[in-house]
């Protein structure tokens, strides 16, 4: 008896693979890949980061991609840790506003 193309199949159903051996359908169904979320986030951020100046990009890179502390960033760019904290807050707020489609005030 032939199965209709639009009929649901059990995940326990055996499917013949290219090797000629049978495997349960569940072994061939894809799993969640967090890499897709990462790609979406990167592509969402790309145009937002383009509006930032080089200094702001460098600060974000050091903090979020190189894992540097605010104190370490302060030494690198020649300001106090408190100034780095304020800069990060300002940069992130600017990105939030742009992401929401608003113009910065």
C-alpha cells in the first residue's frame, strides 16, 4: 500500500539511506542549531555598528569580543574606568535607539 505524500510519517519509521541500510527517520531529522541565532544577531548588528565611530567600535570590541574589563580598556585608551563605563552606556543606548528605529535624541 503506497503512502500519500501529504500523510504524516512516524519518526520510528525506517528509511533506507544512500548506503542501502535502514535508519529510523528520527535519526535523519535536523536538530536545533544555535549558530542560526548567532548569524541573525550578527546581521542585525552589522548596520547598527556602521554608525559608530572607530573609538566606539574599538571599545565594544575590547569589552565584548576580547573580554577586557573596563579598567583594562581604560588603560588602553587613556581614560578612567568611570569614563569607560559612561562610554559603554552611551554606545549601547545609541545602539538600542537605532535598533528600535528611532533617531538618537
